[in-house]
C-alpha cells in the first residue's frame, strides 16, 4: 500500500525506496524464502538447525560468515551440530556442499535427522501451549485444529528453523536433490581440489541475489585421513580464501576441526579466522561433583562453548550472558541447548560446612 | 570529534610519525582501535589521507562502521582521500615475492602521487593474513614491512598495523617471529586483552599502551605504559580507568 504511493512520487526519496525494497517487503520476502531472516546492520541469518542455538547467537548463523566448531577428541558432538545444520539446509531446499575425510561422504547424508513431523510432536506442543494460554470450552476445540490441516504448512514446512528428530533419518527423496554435492578429501593430496569445489559452488550464489542461499559443511578439516600433513600453511590459507569467498556470496560455511591435531599457534590462527567460534566438549560419566552441582546432569550429553559470535558491519562485540551451555536430548529425539543451571544447595547435606568450620563450634553463624 | 580528548588519544600521543602496532587476541578483537585511528587520521583538521590494506573485512563493513561513527568513507574514497585496497582474495600462486613487491609499488605510487605527502597513514588490517597469503614466509612479510617503515621515515607518513598476539609461540625464550620484529619496529604498541575475570557486559576488555619515548641523544630511553579499560559502542568507544566507571 505504501509502496504504490512511493512509486507515484518522483522525489529524492525514490532511490531510497528502491534500496530499501527488501526491507519494506520483508513479510513477502520471508514468505518466498523462509530460510532467511533479516537481522540488524543489513545482515541476514540462516538457521543452524537448532532453534536454541539460533536464539543464543541472536538469530542464527550470519550469511557470509565462517563458522568454526572445535571438536572434542572424546565425543562426536560436533557431528550433532553439523548434521542439524545440513538437514536444515536440505529441508529448505538450499544448495549444500559437504566435504568429509571419509571415503564415502554421501553415506553421511543417510545419518541426517528428519524434521519432527507436525502431527506427532510440534503441533501437539503448540496445542498444549494454546490450551494453556486460552483455556476454552471443549466444543470449540475443532476450530483450533484447523490451521494444522492447512495444506501449506503440512506439505512443505515453511519455518525458519525446525526441530529435528535425531532418531528418524531424512526422507530419501530430499537427499537425491541435484543441489547436494559431496566431496571426499581423501583422494586429493592438495587442498586445491576442495578449494575449486568451494569456489565453483559459491560462484552460483552471488551476494546480491537474495533468493538463493547455500551451505558449505566441512567435516574434520585437518583429520589425518585427509593426508594434509606438513601442510599447515596450505590449510590456513585455504580457510582464509574460503572466508573471503563466503564473505562475497550468499552462503554460510561451517568447518569442524580437531584442535588437538594442530600445533597450538596454528589452532589460534584458525580461531582468529572464524567469524563464529564454537566448541563442543564431552562431560565425564558419573562425575559425582558435577552431578551435584548441576541440575539435569543425567540428561546432559555434552557441553557447548560459544567463544565468538560473528559481527558484520558493526564494531560492537556480542557479549553473551553465558558462554557455556549444556547439550541435551529432549525425549531422546531433539537437540536442546540450555544454560547450565546450578543445583540448589541441599540443606541436609550441609555437614561439610560443619566439619570445615570446626574451629568455631557455633555452626549457626554459617553465612 | 566526539570528545576533545580521551584516554586512548592521550596515551597515543601526537601522530603522525610513529609506527603503531595493535595486538589483539581471539577473545577481544582490536579492530576498534583501527577504526578509531582511521577516523582520527582522516579528521578534517589534520587533512590526512589513508591507504588502507584490507585483508580481514570488506569495504562495506568498514563503510558501515565509519558511518555510525559519523564519517562517510565512500565519499572519502571518491575524494581520493582514502585508497582502499581490498586484499581479501590476495593469493600468490607461485612466486609470491612479486605479489608483495607489487603491493608495495601500489602503495608507494599512491603516496608519491599526492601533492602533499603529509599526514598520510598506511593501515594494514591484519598482517597475520598477509603472512598466511605468503604461505608463512615471515621474511617476505618482514621485507615488506621494512619497506613500509622506510617509507614512513622518508616521506613522514605513519603506519598502523593490526596483528594477533596469541598466534605466535610464547615461552621463556620464544624464537624470533614476525611478532617480535614488529614489536621492535613499533613506536607505540597497543594491546587489547580480555579481563582476567572473563567477559562482561560493562567492560569489554583492557588496553595496554606502551609508548617508547626517547628522552635524549644519549639514547637514554624509557617507555611509558598506560593501562585502562574500554567498552566498545556503535558510535565510539568508552575508555576509563579501572573502577572509575559510574
């Protein structure tokens, strides 16, 4: 409505309105492309595939940035993040380039999780919430269910981020899509091959074309299987050029790497090159002290640290309230990321205070 | 200018002249010091010009940041006050020495073509990326740096370099690296570090500024060290002494 009046006017505002057209038509834009969310400072986000992580990072992974995940040698939690990232892209029909040190990288696609079906869990959750909020007479319930039958929402889920069911593999017909490319890093003795793959992939996704968003996922870049030994400078140079290429295109790249295999100074160089830097960690089994300290210790599968959050077009760093989060599986299905919650100190087990303060017998003065 | 003087400007002392080295860490980016110096060297009363070697970020990134600080970088580029060299995709296929020599020639010709060679600042965003582009050949980068430093003494321009402190091996007796060489060359070293207590919303980190002052001709020199906290905002940075913030 507003645009029609604006086009009729030939004032000095005309150029402005054209340059702001993506913003002013944002609802329409988002309808066309649910995979993109516009953010502050002329940035755009794509979902990481984990709604909680999107929230923590302020909207998701910034378009045109490089996300790096530091692996833990004891646990493969980085694969959880990588799988959800890839699945989200496939669900949104976005082009995907996957590089892996394994011989058959396409086999990894078979392990990708499928979005939680709307009938089973997400809609029932919504209904529950609605019921909680509204509490209406039961005979009106049939009206509530109507939006769920809406063909649009059932056929293709047009949401920015989905919850994924880790137990259910992604449907086959989605994996056969033409725009999914898999590369193994085992055959090539130099990084030039994978670099060319990336640059070919990214040239199809120019920055100003807002319709198409691509994802690059690189698993365990410096793993020994790749055979990139004594190629520290080549690897860091590859990351640098990948970063530059991604910056000028409509894509996000995620690289996971085992820090323990890199010399410390190179590990730091890699971390500097990352726009968003995350690390995953395992939690020791049956660590009694930790179990006492944190609530929900039994449900935790691992830890996620957020070291750096990408910031484009602004000099202000993103300071999070917490940098360590727990990775949990909700009903053994979907990945949930929560802040660590300290367990309340049990009053009955406060005997340690008494023994510690043995010099002063008046234990009641305990703060 | 937002304020007549702030702690950073006081600590840096008058420019032009010196070679300023900014060192940061993974936890706290030192890019804001660069933005501040960029704005300062372009300031109207100084009438300066800047040659900007961007290896870390794109022009639009800097343009938007400077715009929030009240400065139009695009207009300055059109006025030829800013020469922006986008080096993000710089690669040296085989004989990489030519690449750096070519780069130096570009800078030199840009500076010599200016009528007044005063108040020109050469800024290098992230020299560690230049090291990466040269495939770890620190000697080549050092040669390049020596040329640039020679330019500053010949033509009276100044040099601002950003580097990372934590990417070089440290210890009792670390081997000579690009880092130690740069620290030796620099007249002023600005270090950004996170607080020991971790990240905070009110204090983003601390700055340590080491200014090497030569007192007299006998070569008797001393360095002046100042230390304070900072908080980065969109339109500038707040500097304050530890504990003095309201």
